[in-house]
């Protein structure tokens, strides 16, 4: 690569061009080339403020080179020291933060789902079925995701789908804890009236005992052997496109929770040098024996793809009323479901820890949260931290236990935007312990924020808004306002905390000199720094850099 040369256009980029063997390329065009990483790994940005997440570094500007932060401070001071030809950017109305890491994604499912039937927001069964009617079979199946029947007057049934699609149909719920299948889909999986409910799951039936096409929790797994797996090249292509969208939204890394079919495209892209997201990959507990046998340990991997822990479920979800509770749901005798027995969960966690593998435990209801804490408190440490995913409802007696045990809490604030009415209806007064961000931080707990995409939008602006405002269209004012967080605490939960959870806080998560240059420029009104979450939500990403490479420029 030749030097960066000054030219008269484009003015918005300070007149910068990239010079390479093909001649001069306007900087914004270079951003679209597959060789960007080998061309640009340095930069100097002036902004309103740099939120470094460390007290020793502050200022309005940042300079980095060779993928590492060199200096944060006053723009006028730094400008005198940067090498000639360094790309310069001026964003006077923006804040700069470390790169955002989404700490809980089903990224490949989301990537593939962008081309499937989208059911999120369907206000009735009629509307959902109308969308399914337009679905085009792929590998013989119509696949969709995102339905939420909590406010429908008619329940999801196979017969409603049979009226619009003769071939097999499989539809994931919004919370991914239920599936809606038509008659052809049930037949393909061999599910009949004589089929038994699996442990930790339920085949919903009508009054005569016939399966209705609704499958809950582990019953969803009955469909997996017959569902088509997209070819590897399709998965790779989907991930590459989704990676671009993640960069556009300021996401430089993810903590992903999926199976082997999702691991493959990340691995291939890493080997090809095309992976530009930092991926911490958590495997399902079903793979534990293979991981142990293969000598895989948490924290191993490359600069882009790191081995995480093993993911196991202790309960279901609030939306499906399968979250496991200490006391029954309001107005019922139902306490939800314990998905994995205490003995099985304990054995898996112990075996994993003995072999250097962290535990990543799904727990939403207060009973599941209590069991997760009890099982994890005595585990030996690994290269990455043990963690509890979601931690949505915690009993007051259990509030301080995670901090004492050093367990990271991976939480998804954007769920507040849809869960407030559900929590009020099903948990009542227990909602005071739901998404208890401030109370948990006050105990010294580490909160790592994410989206749970495709359950919620991967756009982190929704999560920032939810954590700062705790409001939604469903209510007036703020829901348990004492649990709101300020901007700095929220940014930390998307940056420094995920790095700590991954055991990489010596390299990432802050913008101190020597740290990896993973950063985002957020064009936001000044009101965002006065605890106005709506101001951050109204802003946008102006620039994203990963490993010093500018991978997105608005």
C-alpha cells in the first residue's frame, strides 16, 4: 500500500484518497473493497467526547495505528504528533466509545432469518397466516420466525397454517421457546396423538388429544432432525451480509450461542481472513463430551474467533410462561418449567469446569436463577467467566449472590420494551426484581448487555434506550425508575463488561493506549449525556472500526 494522499474531494472525508497498486481510490469506495484491512489501520478522529471507560484516559480525540490505540486527549495536541497521511475525521457532534459487543446473539439464525418469513409485529393470527401464505418453500419447507401470540384472540394452530400452505411449515416464536408447525410439518417429524411429551417440553393438544401444532421448549427439538440445514455456502453468505449490518449498527463483536452448524461459517471466514467481528462462541451442552474429548478449552482461538463455554437451559421464557418460578404465575397454579434437572446440570457444570470449560446458563424465572446461582457458586474458575444468561427475575434474597461468586450476568435490556405488560400480568409484585440493573450493579455484579437477536433487534440503540429509560409504549412514565442506568454504566455494559466476561479485558473493551482499536463514533444530540436515552436512540453510527480497520462509514 502506498501513502494516504491529500486531494480536493471528497470534502466530507477531509479530501482523503487511498493509494494502492490500482491507483487512487476515494476513501469511501475503499471501504467497500475486500482489502480494506490491508489498506487502512490507522486514523485520527476529533469528536465531542471520547468515552474511554477508564479514568486515566479522556479527551475529545483519539489516534490509533497498526490496530492499537496510541493516544486519547485534546485534538489540537494530538494533531501535532500524528504522522503525515493519517486519515482524519471530524465529528464535532459525536461521542466515541469502545466497540459495542452484543453479549447474547443467535447470529446465524438471525442472519438466515433475514430472508425468511418475518412474523414479528403480527397483531393477530390472521395477519401472521397471511404472511405465511406468501412464503416460498426453501429446501421443501416454509420457514419463519418472530410470532408472538400473547395478544392474539386466536391461538396458533396447525389447521390455520394448513389453509395456506400444503407443504411443511415451521415457525419459531419471538422468544425462540416455542414452534408453530402445520400438519405436514408434524407428519414429517412423526408427531402424532400418541407421541409423548419429552422431558422439559410439551406438545400442546386440543381437548380430544390431537396435537395443535404448537410445541413448547424441548418439544421443539422433535422437529430438528427433519428441518433442512442451509448449505454451508448459504450460511457463509448470510453471515457476511449480517456482519455488514452489525458494523452499521456499531457492533464490533458478539457472544454467540448456537450449535455446530453456526460455528462452521465463523470458522471458515476466520480462516479466509474475512471475519471482522470478534466472536466468542458458546457451544450447546450436548457438545460437551466432544469438546472435552477434543481438548477444547474456553478462551482458546484466534483474534477473531474464541472458544466460549457450554450453554444449558434451566428454564423457559416469560413470553411462553415456561420461565420457572418459585411461586405460581399470577392467577394460576402454574410455575413454569425446569428444563434440566438439578443433577444433570450439576454433573455437566462440574465436568466442564474440570476440563477448563466455562458454564453459560439460561435462567429467567426466580426459581431457575436461584438454582443457577447454587450450582455455579462453587465451580472452579476457567479462562473466561462463568455466566448466567438473562437473569430476568431475581428474588431479593438472591440479589447479592452473583457478585459474591464472581458470576457475570448477561442481560438484554431491550426485552423491557416488550416484557413490561407480560411481567406485570404474570409476575405481579415480583416484577420489582425484574431487570434489576441498578440494584445488581450496586452489589458489585458485572452486567454484560446484549440483544438475544433474533428475539429482539440487534440494534443496540434499543437496549441503551431501554436501560436508561425503562419505558415503552405500553406504559406512562418509567417502570421501576430506581433501576435506570446512566449513559456511562450502559456503555460499560456493552463494552468493558463483555471484554471482562470473555477474559479479554487486557486487550479490549476500553480505549486506553495499547488497547485494540475497536471503536464506534455515535452521532448523537448532546442531551444523551444528560441521561436522555431517547436522544441516543435517535442518533446513528457515523463510523465503526475493528482492529483499527474502518469497516463502516456513514
